[in-house]
C-alpha cells in the first residue's frame, strides 16, 4: 500500500508550496561528458540562503525513492558520486561524477537535496551523446541540445526556483491477461527481442522506460539506439502521454517496428527528435492523460518540497 502513501506525499508536496516560496531548489543540469566516458555533470542550486550553504547535502535518491517515484534505477547509478561545491563566483552547485565509463545513452536520475529546514527532489532525464557527434557539434547546437555538454537552459522563474519536479507517472489501462504478449524475462540480461514482423513487448509495467525496453531489443546493424527509440514510439503513439518518449504509460502492448520502419527514421532525425523530447521533459511540464499540463501543477510553485515523514518511504 505504498503507492497511495506516495500519492499523498505528492499531493501534500503540492499544497505545501506556499510555505516553500523561499526554499532552495535544483536548477538545470550541465553535462560535461559523452557516451563511453566517466560521467561528469553539474547541477545549479538556486535560492540558497548564505546561512544554509554549509549544511547542504546532495545525493542520488535511494532505490526505494526511485521505486516509489516509478523512475527506472540504472545499475550504473550505484557508482555515481555527488558533492556540493562552490564556483569561483561563490555560487554553490552539485557535482555528479562516476569513476567508470557510462555505456547507457539514456539515464534517469532522481537527485535529492537536503538542508536543515527542508528537502527537495528532482528527476533529470540525461541523454549522453556519442563522442563523435559531440565533437562535431557547433556551439549553437550544444547550447540547444540537452544531451550535449551544455544541456538546455531551463528558464528560471522570477522567484529563482527550479522547475516543478516529476515524481509520479500516470498509469495506463491494464490489458486483459488473455492478450497475446511477449515480454523479456526480468533480470535476464541476455533476453532480447528482434526487430522482426509481429514481434511485441508487453504489457508495459509501471516503472518501465522506453530506453530500458530498447535494451532488450536486438537493434539491427548500422542503426542507432535513438533510431530505435523514435521508431518504437512512432509505432505505438497511443502508449505515450503527451507524445513524449519519457511519458510511457503502463499497460499497453508495444509493437516492435521492423527494420524498414527503423531505417525510415534517419540518424540525424532521430537524434534531433530525442533531444527535443528530452528538452521538453526536462522543462518540467507535468502532463495529464490528455497530454496537457495539469491545472494543479501549472498553479503550483516550481519546487518540490517534501512534507512527509521518512517512514513513508521506507521499505
């Protein structure tokens, strides 16, 4: 019965915004590494009071929090380290690094910031670019792409708060068990699906991500991860909220596109599409079942202030 408790947490967090107007917040993430390199990123801290800086503590959220937020926890995150640092201009920020190279092109991170009077959570969808593509990008492209060394600059509200955080996915309608399905077995790293006609995956479970599902698909030679992502989304448009790859519903059976469908999406088109959708996701615009921002979340302050007991997220 932890899910209802978490929904209560989200609701209480929303109604608690009025008392959190002056709270510290998590701003944009700047990526300084590419696929196959040790992870390096910086996260801006906003609205931090001078007297609170010595007491700031930032880290990746616990696996329980990831689970309750329905965010996919990548095993590579266990090797990530975070620390609160200070820039030359005196502004604090969070440094996120890993000692080992990262082989996953798409990561979802749930960052937690604590200080004596509060706690903030924010999810970041991080798209790691290929090293070659990264080297060939222009400065303008880098500033516009969330997957380059300078992810999109999310406009900061006049009050200085970071965008509203996502901590819950809306579940989709569960399909009958008699529906024909084919799912990769959980925990089997060698379990793969092929991009062949009439191949399906599902039903999608709560907490599944499109990137995680693509890892179970044998991508045809010469085609990229992003081409597979976009082709899979286009083959299953009704399975996503707001037509966004990061808003996969629970319940649908996904049809795996065949090779010709994947090839129909050029590498450049796929990279641009994934970057655009990731930028939209990182802007923090929570969507309802119709794909429109919810009235409650549009009206809420752009900070997620935790107002529940620690016991509500224990295993």
